[in-house]
């Protein structure tokens, strides 16, 4: 049946890496079968496809596996990019990728230690909160002159970075929204109130491998009965 021929996306609703993969897939209109994962009980099918055991994982019908979120974004957008996320209004694709790299490395390291200090044997994550804030102030400066990171329209950088800024902001909402970065707050609020964000944050039941159960088509949000 039709869902058997679709790419399969293993995802976890609140994971920022999985969020940005879903954003690109939804924008590109690349329909897939979405399998919501419970991280404490990862399905064997996902682990067989990608033994590292992190989401997102995209398994293509030919057996190819893409298990890095940015690669999934590029896979989708290189096939169909109706909102032109790969061609920023200002700057270059290389500059856009460099900004994403800083997010994924330096900022994400501080974010993890701020949100989960106990994992790193830290008494507090405040020093990392403040270190991460320095980059957010730089983003705020960047957003003073235009509503998105590379001009008047959103691009790959906005959608790759916003889920991580959201996670940072939600670690201490009162503190975040009390900071003097009005352009950054406006940019994040615009992202969080967008129809696209609402579409990728629909709650689905955890995937069950029982072939008799319905399957979730994404981004339509419809379910299809599995083949017997």
C-alpha cells in the first residue's frame, strides 16, 4: 500500500533536531510516514536503521538512511524548496551554513549544560546560560535591521536555529523574556506563532510496529491503515 513506499521519519516531538527536520519536510511537501519515538524505549526498527539511536532518522524506500538533522533538511529542500530556504535574500549559502554550525557546536554545548547541568556534573548551568546569551545578543543585533537572520524572508538558518533558541528560552521563560533582546524575542515569537510550527508540533501516539495499526502520513497529519 502507499505508506509502504514512503520515506520513514523517526522523530520525537520535542527534540529540536527532530523539529527542524520536520520543518523542512513540511515546507518541501515531501510526504513521509512519521513514527513518533519514545526515547526511553527506542524501537528496534529505528536502531537497526541507525544504531547510534538518536532522532531524527530518515529511512528512504531504497534503504538509504539519513540520520543527521541538517542532512535531512537538505535532502528535503534540494528536492522542493517553494519558500526558497536554500537561497537567503542576503548573504551567501556558505554564511548561512556557518551560522548554523555555530549553533550546532558552540551554542548547543552551552545550551545542554544550562538545561541539564547534572549530566555534566555541574552545580549550576548559569555560567553556560550567560555564555550562550552572548551569541543570542549577536543574533539580536543581526535581527535589528531585518526580521529574519538573512533578510526579509525566512531561510534555512532561521528554521535550523529557532528550535534550539526555543529550548534555551523554555529553560527559564521568565528570565529569557525579561532580557533586552527585543528583535530576538520578536523573531522567536513569530516562529512559535507560525502555522508551520503548529503543523509540525501535532501530538501523535508513539509508533507501534503492529502492521494492523494505522500509519501517520506527514505533513498531512492523516493516518492510513497499514497493509496486513
